[in-house]
C-alpha cells in the first residue's frame, strides 16, 4: 500500500477541515485546505504521519520541514511552533497522529532483543524519518479499522503495539530508547519535563529540579537544552503561556485572572511574555483566534 492510499483513507473519513478525534482513543486525523500561520502549540509523545501536503515544525533553533511519506516522532511534551506549508482545496494537507503509551514502550523495549544504543546518537525529543513500507502498512490498517467499529476494541491495541515495535526497531528507535532507558540522561530529562508539565504554576529553582532527577545543575541544563532546544526556564514559561491561552480561549477568563492562574505574580509581565510568544497582547490574540482557523489553538494539540 502507498502513501496515496493513506491520503485517500483520511480524506474519506475526515471530510472537512479540522482536527478529528476517532473511535480509536489515541488516533486523530487532521485536515487543512489552506496554509496556516506559524502557531505556538504543544506536541505530546506520539507519531505523526503526513499523507498529503507539507508542514514545518520549529523547536528552539531546530526547524523540521516534512511532507507526504515522512513521519515525525515526538518523545516528550514539547512547546513548538508549527504551521501547514503546503495545502489547497484540490490537495489538502492530511495527516494522522497516534499518541503513544510511555509505559507500554518501556515494557516492549525491555522484552525485545534490541542492539546497544549508538554512542554517537545524541538524544533528541523530536525526530524526522522517511516512512518505511512496513510501518506505513500498519498505520493504514489502523486507520482502516475505523470502518469496523466492532473490531476496534480487540484489534486496535494489537496494531498499536505493532507500530510501537516497528518504531523501536526502525530509524526512530534510538530516540525512543533513550527516552525509555532507565537512568539515561534523556530519561532523566523526560522525568524533569513531566514534573514541570504537572507543576508549571509553581516557581521552582532549577538546581532543585536537577537534584530531583539526580543530575548536577550544569549537566542538567546541558542535557535539557540538547533534548528540548531550550532552557528549563524557557520550557516552563512556554507551558504557562500555552495554558493561559487555552484558559482564555475556552473558559473566557480575562488576562489578569489567567496570569494568576498560571503562576504569574505580575499581570504586566504576563502580557509582555504573551505578546512575545504569540505576536499580540492577550485580548487581541484571543479575538483573532476566535475569528480565523489556526494550527494548534489548544494547550496541547497536533
């Protein structure tokens, strides 16, 4: 089966532009008929496969441009800037995203006879690779399972497990295995990122966070930047601002209340940081978001 097959299947199911949840809990389908503006958003642990069109994702100083037949693997919650670069009415951007279960990955990696990690393979929280035929076949079978809802409960977990096995064995494998290898630097950084995601409201000394994951402050900062492309404080600030945008957009909170809710003591500082990240003050940005389609408007989206 070809990438055009996947594009046809997504087109058949996701008939209108938007982000479509499906009968398979971890699977979503995405369609855009126009190019979108660069938009900060948060990507979580998962696999994205573009079936048609193109997209660009920026993480810190790293810029990834990818299109049909390529897969993007994200191994941790990451604040990125993303936008669709190739799409029109005749050839809309179409993509599938499968969120991955970290615990299942750890268990699978422990059970598999995997080769040692290459020493020169630097840990990275986001990676791009051409889609091999076996992984594409599994992805298509998972999407087509939506046509057989009675079989989803039984077969979806099996196909998802196959996809994870193929990821661990394929080009993305070293990055996933860095994540799931207990005691590895990237696993320690992933723990720190998970803690920050849960506790972004609270001020924290980065030296204390380094100690929490059993690293020296200097080593912690170095590895954190290698994995995420930004400093721990920048990461925390983006988490706060992303959540603030989500609260104002979906709960209609004002900027002052939102600033306090996400951990800011100063509403004016919140407004300055918000404007730097999103390109406009909170009230103007939220008004814009409500009146035009965008790429990734939630606190966590693809």
